[in-house]
C-alpha cells in the first residue's frame, strides 16, 4: 500500500464522503426505471465526484492543487444537495432519508472548508 493511499484512508472528510456516496447509491436504487439515464445517473455521478475529487487532490504534489480539488468537491456536494432536494420534491424518496443525507453533506462541506483553511497556513 502506498503512503498516499494510507493518508487518504485517514482523511475523515474522504471517509465521510464515501459513506454518503454509498447511501446515495442505495437510495437511488429505488428510483423509477425511467430515471435511470436521468436523475439516477446524475445524482450518482455527483455523489461519486465528491470523494473522487478529494482523493485526486490528495494525490497531487502541492497544497494549491489539493485546495483546487477540494473546491471542486464542494461544488459537487452543492450539486448533490440540490439533486436530493429535487428527488424529494418529485416524491422519489422519503423526506427523512433525504434530510439525513443533507445533514451529512453539510458536515462534509464544513470539513472540506476546514481542510482548505488548514492548507492555506
């Protein structure tokens, strides 16, 4: 196992983002078949983008590059937030399930901003 992978697995923000991604995949599995190439696909890509960008940034050579990818991850988190609200409004998922994940997304965003702040020092 490489040193970078070990560090990545220790990043709490990456682990939390991975948990959210798993939950989003399970939640979207119950979306209607006609949404397979629409909202289901989009929401899953968005969810995967958050930990993926954190990972890509962690694998870069400079703090500046890492911060850039953390910023992209935040953008994806906002997209995911929006799509989950839309899923609820379209009555594709129960309110409780969406609210729980939305709270976790906010937590990841806060962790992400804190990491960016730390990298600025």
